[in-house]
C-alpha cells in the first residue's frame, strides 16, 4: 500500500521539508526523470534529450498520451480526450508538422441542438413559448445552451492572456454563481447553466477561469482540426521519436528531494534517482503520492485543492443514422442528469456519445456500466423516438475514475487564481512541475506543451 501522509489543512499526500542528503548520486539513473508520458512530459523529455542529457520517462499506465486518449477498441476509434486542435496551437502544429502527424478539418456542423427540458423535447423555434421555458421575461428568448455565454459578455477582456495572473484580476476570482446572479441571472437560468457546465459546479468554479478561457478563445483563430486516426497518434509519434527510455506501468508512490538529487519510488518497490525530476502528473493524481520536498505552503495547498472537471462518457453504436431522417438537429442538449449532451461521432460507423459532467458524472459512476448504458439509451429514446431500438451500448469511460488523471482537465476554483498563478511561476531546486494546469498563456493541449517547454528550459539552465 502507498504511504499517505496529511497535507497541510488535512489534504492527502505529504510535502514536507526534505531530509538530509542521502547521496543520491550513488544511485543516479538519469540526469532528468520525467513523470508522465503525456504531452507535457514527452515535449520536456525531447527538449532535454536534444540538449544531450540522459532522460527517463516514468508512465503509470500501459500507454503514452495521458489525456490525449484514443479508444482504439471502439468502432471509428473515437477520442476520449484531446479531441480538437485549435488553429492557434502553434507548438502543437510545429511538432505535428515535424513528425508528419496528419490533421484534417472536420465537416461543418449545423451548431443546432434539440432541447430536452423537464422531460420534453423542443426545437429552437419552440423554446421561447414552451411551457417548459421558466426563464425570466428578459431571458425567455435565449436558448438553454446559449444562456451561459450570454451572461459572460461583460467579463473583463484581458489584453494579454497572462493578465489573469495579475493581482487586479482577483476582483472576478469569485464563484460563477455569484457573478451570474450579479448580472441578473434568474434561478432557472442558473439551474440550466449548471446542467451542462464544463466544470463541476457554478458554485465552485471561478469567474476568473471563464475570463481566461474567453481570452484564449479570442486568440485561437480557425479552423479547428482533428488528428487523423485519433489524437493519440500525436503522442505515439512523439514517443516514437525519442531515444530516451520510456517505462510504462510505472506508477510513482513517492518522490523525495534529498538535496543532492531526487529519488523516485514506484509502487512495485523499484527506485530511480536523478539530478532533477519533472513531474507532469495532474495535481489531482499527485495527491496519492508521498512527496517529500521543501515546497512553499501556497503550492502545497493548490496541489491539494485545484479542482478537476469530472467527466463520464457513454459510447453507443447505432444500427442506422436516425438523426438524418427525423428532421431534428443531431445534437441533444438536456437538463436530465442521465442524458446531458448527445453528440454524433459519425455516420460510418454510426455512433453517438453522451457527455456528462460534474454531479451527473458522479451519478453514472456509481452504477454498473451496463445498467448506466441501458438507462441512457432509454433517455435518448424518450427524447428522440426515432432512436428507439437502434442503439447499442458499447462502453463507459470515466476520467475521474482514472487514477492517473482524476478528471478531464483542471479549472480555477473560486478564490484560487492567485495561488495557481504563483504555482505556474514556481521554480524548484531539483523537483519541478509541469502540465496543462500550469500553463500561463494557453489551455488544454497547447497549455501542456507550453508548460512542458518552459519547465524543460529552466531545468536545462540548472544542469
């Protein structure tokens, strides 16, 4: 069993002042050990390797990619993470060009939804006058999936994306629910906005997070691209281009900064030493590690508390593309916690995906997969009769049940902006951190590369 000690404030894992040096040099295996073979770890390892230093990657799972994850076992090989590649992802496109990773622009989407509210299905044209529309008079004409962004239009617009890190941004580092109420959102609007939030709760997530997200969107450009064969083909190519040793199925139990080096203990008892360690694991996954190092209190606390969005997906096969024949929009947007959002993954093979966040993800995670799948199919058939008898449950996928992720991506919790900004600027002595959660200018895929590059460049200055 992995030893777990208490964080300051009662959180799991241990980050304490390092003990006296134990001559790690005698057992050094590499100049740098990188924990995590996702985008941040692979990019950092490549930069350090290319500078002539010995690097080892420790990956907890049996595959590289992290949250760039393609479900190769399903028809059509859909992505469970890292789906869209923004036009503004310069680092990503530069690496993909170098490694000949093919990207393509998907067919245009109609960007319309069938709304399933309070157990009734409605088109956009029916919404304003429907009995199920319980919004205020000022809100009634706004579609359910557009309410959220309609209330964010007055958020401060950052001239530079990194302005989210400035002290004055603390004025909007408040719960989204408070910000939205201050903007005049009704109780029903708040309920609908919370139903399919890309987060866990409007009570938990910070308005600052959305201001930063919108600033990134404004600089993103178009078109959005996908990776041919699935997003994991990118990290496959990155891993294949490395000379460094990648050790799969190597979960980390403990990290100890011994002053003259860092020792890594794996859950199976193996130990590795290095002059420096870069840990790219999500903070939520790091909470199961024992970390003995002299870290600032603020960094310890944000590692312990940074929220990660719970996301569970149901993948369903269809005997035919029923969404093409019933005259309704192909996407479903629902306030039902077992339905959430339905997306069409393709026509050949015909497949759909149900995306559930936050409490809805918790709900299905407590069920047997087949039971959850059957209930979800019943919900779709109720919302869209043309689907009846045409869906087959394939599998569930839960990011928060994955011990090496514990969520699909991070978000800034209310009041956490300053602590996260400080964490992105932390410079360790021998233990360093990287990952999408520590990006300053980007988010998601590009954020992971940004952070991995920044940390690698700093470590190279110290080698």
